[in-house]
């Protein structure tokens, strides 16, 4: 889709409410933040950022295949440590590679709702990660999306491409420091997993009590490819709503979604949607919830469109308080 077409779709959908979740007043948040200074290495990051990342299990100065760190709206690190793994900030990747037009906004529609429209209308931010053909990483790519300014609407658009026969591990921590209580994080992510490629993706969230979160994710998996998607939320959040959609497009493709949630307050609405479009495909969605407060909604949809597709949906919750 041409840039002007994306912007036109975004403009028409700027007031379009999402199908699920509470509605967020986008106008109540700031769009701009003070630009941050890029650093050459994770050890040069401010201590508050390194601590926030460590709190969500991302030790940025430990062994890895590379790192991406975004502070508010500014990429401050985009660094690969292996020749077969490419890591760039999204704006630079779009400028460098014409082929990204075949991936940009292909799995998530810019006019899906007001949140995708908001990201589409803003300058590109987020990461581009590509595992080249046959590259098998041992250590994970680590990323940290750090919301460090109060009352900010942080927008992110990520693209991950695992080329044929590659293996990629990504750990992402999304977090705020203690002094930031109110904010909004909108994250669009598109995963392209090609033939016989394997991706494991782990996301850990740790937000302030008045932070609202709207991830929007699309995934396509080719023949013999696989995705293991893990989501962990252990800290209070005001609202979060996400319903990633995976399309198993090639024979034998596999997708696994696993979530662990500890709810103390707020409204948490999560799930997964999988379309099994090819023979011998399989999928599972497993959710574990402990609630001592707030509201938790766990959604799941598995649609087999060909004979022989297999899927499993499981949700187990433990209610420990009459406030939950």
C-alpha cells in the first residue's frame, strides 16, 4: 500500500472504536516527547532505563544477538551482534529498503480501529528485525520499549521477518519507571515467518497504575514454520486489550500462544485468534490467570478452514479475592 493510501485510511478511521476493550480518549495524551540521545552500547543507557528493563527480565548488557531500545518516541539503540541478524529502527529500515513496502501494514490494517490509525498517522517508530535465510540464533534479540514521560502516547510499529530456515528468539520488555503513572502505549507488530523458520517471542509488561495499553498484532506462518508466543503481565495496569491474529498459511505451520497474568486492578482483555488455513496445521492457546482484583477477559478463537487442522484452547483462572 502506498504511503498516501495508508494515511488516507488512517484519517478515515481516527474515531473508529475497537471491537473489544474499553475506549481510550487519545486526545487526553501528549503526542510529542523530548528527543532522547542515541547511545552506542547498552552500558551507556541511563540507570533508570537499565533498571526498568531488568524489572521485566531484559538484561540489556548480557549476552544476546543484538538489542533495540526505544525511549518514549526515540530509538536510542538498534544494534546487531551477528551478521545474519539485522536490527534497525523502523524509520531507517523504510528509508533503506524498498522491499519493506511488501510488509508494511500488510497484516494489520491501518484502519482496523482508532489505535492502528493513530500509529499509521504518526512518524514511524519501533524496530525492524530480520533473521536472514538459514540463520539460527542461539542468544535472543533483546528489546526494551520504555515509556519514560508521564501522560505520553507512545506509538510503536514493529516488523519481524524470519526468512526461510532461520531461527529467531526475541525478548521484549515494555515498561515504565516508578515516577510515570499515567500514559498510553500503542504497539503494532507484524510477524512474517517463512518456510521452515522458527520464532519464539516473549513479551513482558510492567506498567504504571494509570497506563493504558493497546497492542495490535498480525502474524503469518509459512510451510513448516512455527511461532511460540509468550506474554507475561504481573504488575497493575489501568487497561489493556489485545487480540493478535495468526494465519497458518502453509502446510504443517504451528502456532502456540501462552499467557500468564496476575491481576490486581483495572481491565485486562487478552486473547488470540488463529486461522488454520493449510493442511496439517496446529495451534494452541493457553492462558493462566490469578486475580486478586480487577476484571480479566480471556478470549480465544481457533478456526480450522481445511480438513486435518488441529487446535486446542485452554484457560485456567484462580480467583483469590471477591474484588476480582
